[in-house]
């Protein structure tokens, strides 16, 4: 995005300022640059997610334990509960549009007991399942900080998405942010759309570029993200490298 009158911003100016300020705040509260160096980019490989023969909810529990371990929350006690959500709308006798209605997941605390829910249809969508579980667990990572970040409570869900990226899970969320595909079976055909989380594709590309630039691993995520994310990520990396002043606050975090 090139401006006609001087330098442009990769994201909307106010949002990008909030993003960078909140990222620096999160780093300062969570171990600074050392934490970033110690946090790998999590990818959909058996190195991070060992194979399992489990199906249904047992498979989701396996993935949940993997995500907890990778986020350093393996000792944290909580319940994981599957929920059913409406998934399709019939346009005519043979055509359906699937909009993934309902929340993909929730984080709830009642009587001192924490429960995370997930939409049961995500078991067959591993990218979206990991993204959803990482987001709900990121609520806990923020809760233990004991305070709200820049923007206060109103920006909490956005800060939670940043916490997902900070924990190394942005590949999953970037690939799940929006999806549009066709499906066909004996019962008919249609188009399936899904949206997950609170960030746009462009915002996730920026988050990935920032995380990997700070780690000195630009391009590491290229093979794991959708082409549109890859292209935007390359642009974001170039933008950050041309604006070193934007990287100074997070790099100074300790």
C-alpha cells in the first residue's frame, strides 16, 4: 500500500499503533526478547502434533493437550467440552451455503472452574481446531498477567489474538481467518465459508512477519500458509525492515 503523499502504513494507522504498542506490552510482561527466542513457530507437523488414532472428542483432547504443552500450560487444569453449532443453510433443493454459524470456541470461568468449549465440527478441520484452542488458552495467558493491555477491556479479544501470535501459533490462525470453498456430495452441492477469530488475513500476515523478523527467521512460514497470506507476509516483512523504529520497542523489552 503506497501512499500518494509520503509513507503509508501496512495496517490502518490507529490499529497498527495499537498493535505494536500491545505487542511490546505483551513482550515486556512475558519475558521480552528471550521469550521470543525460546518460542518456535508452531507448524502442522508431527514434531508439534504427534499422530493419534483417536477420533471425535478424544482426538480434540489430544490436540488440546498438545496446544497446552506448546503454550507452557500443561499443568493447567480445565475441562474441554464439545458443542454443536449450526453449519449450513439450504438455498434450493440441491444447493447449500455453509456459514459456520455460532462460536468456534469459548472460555468460561464459573465457581473457580475453567471450561473451554469448541465446535464439534472443528475435529475435521485441524487448522481451525488448533487456532480455536490456542485462542481460548491465550485468554488464560492474558489472565495471569493480572491487567489489561493498551485499549483496556474493549480490546481484550484483539489482545488475545496477539497472544496467540506471540505464542507461535499464527500459522494456524492465519490459515483459518477466512476460507471459501466448494463442496459436493450425493445430497447436493454448495459453497462453504468460514471465518475464525478477530483478525483479518492482512493482520495475521503482519503478526507473522513481526514474530519471525524478531526471531531472525523471515520466510520460515512461507510453506505453511495460504498464498494470499504468504504474499502479504512478504510485503509486511519488507515494510518492517524499512521501518526499524517500529521494531525498537519490542526489541528493547526484557
